[in-house]
C-alpha cells in the first residue's frame, strides 16, 4: 500500500510540474487604425479633411465637442507584450489640416513647398 501511495504522490508532483510548463496560446491582438510612417509622410498642412481621411482612414475618435481634432490609435500585442503603440492626432482649422501630433515622426515640410503654396509671402 505504501508503494501505491508513493506512486500517487510522485504522479501528482509530476502532474503539477507538467501543468506549470504548459504554455497557453495567446492570440495576437491588433486594435485601431494601422498607422505607418509612409502614411504620416504623405500628410501635408493645408490638406482638406477628405484627403486626410483618404490617407489615414476613418478616425477612431471624433470628439463631438472638438470637431477640429481627429484621433487615431493603433496597438499590436503579440502574446503578452505590446509590439507597437501609435497615437496620432490631426487638427483642422475649418477644412484645412493645420497640425499633426503624436508619437510618430512627422516629416518637416520644405520651405520651398510652403512658399509655392503662398506666393508673395515672405
């Protein structure tokens, strides 16, 4: 009988260790709008809302109290770790894009582009 009890204890210890070693599958979770650097590089101040929406897609958040601001958010979680988190806010004055903010690199506009849009300004 003690041999049976020893086997049962050994088996339960082995089972406890085996369960601890089992990995549970955690699927990748992608949320929000995909925001790539190429998309951000296409944005230029002065673009209208339709052009911005064509490049970035429909904004994730449009605040009814601040309709001149669109917010985009993207996250990619592989397993238990975040691989990418991007936030982007675009601001309009009327129908024209005036500002781009977020944790993505915004390409500075050339002075020659700005001058060509506003001839005669110095």
